[in-house]
């Protein structure tokens, strides 16, 4: 079977599907990965055939836009990009690689081009969602800034609210251009794009476990949750020597990262350095964009561009981050307490779930100051219940291969075994 995998987004969206592509190849399938040219080396290192969508400069231009990390402007920016000429280009690229009767498509949440090809060419297709915040449920609504829909509200009321938001805010951003392209393809118009259309009718995979987010009655039919993918390029590697030396000299550091694609974390790192000094604790700052860091780091603090969290977090006292689902899951597996400053997208919902599980706390951006960070960290690290809960949740990861389960489900659903 030829499998085409379409990954739209940042490292948190691409890495899990690179891991899936790698495992599917090991299971004997021919796999081609479609994603930004920014990730060319990442895909090649996994030994997977790569097709670039757009240039690395396109990716950088998006990451350079400060609106990307605004709770309301960020998703608008992404949505407009999705229904630009990039959609037609991606559709054409995917179409050129299809072998009728022998092709399966797998796409991330925003893989609209694959969803269109499923309709025009009847190609089997699985939609993969990395976090539960994608599902606009009226039973257990995700936590979205400016949209307080607590669980105790009547389901009928929340259903009407989602319908209102679809028609007044979400659809108007995408529907005109998307339906224009659909008309060119001979397809009927669609509405309630995020509520209904983007989910494949063949198979929807949620790459998170039920104990993190239980499936709701109004999730799309055919949705299966399989567990966190946990792929970060380092299943068999040891820590780099420079990292190990720092850990030997400074055990149990605080780990800070505002997200792999975040180029606007100056305030995050400034307050992080002050908080670590206030606590008298060592710290590691993770970012591929070191220009965000303070001009000089105090003693006991250092910076690395990238260290696989699966290798680093078992040595950490706590993780302070943006709330990306991949980062959350790595901390859960390592049993590491979390302080989350959510910025946009699904991060608010992920943070709320981490807080509800009793293994972390959330600080709004407007309150992300050294004194608040230090106070929350002192509370977490001194709380025996938090430590017990962190260790308890680690048990869910023992002996699990969630990516393998996802690949097996693809094979059984589409008769690939």
C-alpha cells in the first residue's frame, strides 16, 4: 500500500506524523511525507520520502508574525493561509502521487487538501487530531479564550453556541474561498467546516489517551483514541555530552520552552531567568531562536537549541512551557510537574486538562511574571499530592507503543494487513 501523509503546522504537528511514517515503513508500506520544506532534514533523517509544500521562507514568514501567538489572531492567520493558493497547490501535489486503488491518505487536522481528494477521487483517508481541543463538543467543550462553556451548562445551549460561532466567526474566514475551490472541483458547498467537514468519514484518530480526554457522544462517528505518540527523534539516543555535563554540575534544573516555532519569547525567557534566580535553582532554556534570550544568562543557567524531551525531562525538577500537546505528553510520561503559559490554539484546553489531572498549573500571559512563576513552582514542588499524581500517571505509559497501535488501526480499518 502507498501511504501519503500530509502534515500541516509546526514541529508539534509534524513530529508525530514523521514517527507514524517511520513505523508504517517498518511495517512494509511505501510512505511519502508532504510537509513544509522547513522539515526536510527531519523527514530525511527518519528515512521517509519527502515532498516539500512551500519553502522554508514561507514557514519562517509565518513564525515571524507575532499575531501567530495571539489567542484570537493566531488561528485567523492560520485559517486564511489554509484557504489561500496553498490549498490548491497542495491538492495538486497530492493528486500527482495517487495510485488509484493502492493509495491511503493520512493528514493532520488542517490537511484540507487530503479531505478534498477523498471526495473527488474517493481515496481512503484518515484524519489525525493530536489534541482533544479540536473536537467542538457540546458535552465537554474545549477551553477556548473568550468562550466560557463550562460542563454544567445545558448541552442544547452549548450546541446552539457552537452553531452560532460556526456561522458568524469560523465559517466566514474559510467558507467563501474553500467553496469557490470546491465548485471548481465539481463539489457541493460545505458549512460548519470545523464542526463536521474536516473530520474524515472513513477514520478519525485521536492521538491521546482516554484518561486525558474521554470521547464524547457528539464526536465524529468512527473516532478512535490511541494514546500519545511521544515521538521526538530520540528513542535510542543518550543525552549530548554538553547537556550531561551541565546536569552533572546542576542536578534537577528547571526546563523552560515557549514552543518550537515561537520567535517571540523574549518576555518569557526574561521572567524565567528572574524566577530561577529568585528560587536559587538551575535552569535550561530550550529554543532554536537564541536571540530571544537575555543578553547574558546568570550562573547556573544555560541554553540549548534542542534536546529531546524524552531524554531531558527525567532529569528535571519541573517544566515551564506553552502547553503544546506533545510537550505536555512528554512531561506526563517523565512524571515532571508542569507550569503552563498558554498562548493560542489548543494550548488553553491542554493546560486546563493538565491542571485538572493535578500535575500542573496554568499562568495567563498577563500574569507570567517572575514572582508568580516562582510562587507556583514552589507550590508544585512542595506538594506531595502533585508528586504522587505525577508518578501515578506515569504508570499509564508502561509497556505502551501508542504509535504502533495507531498504525495497526490504520491497517485493520483499510485492509492493509
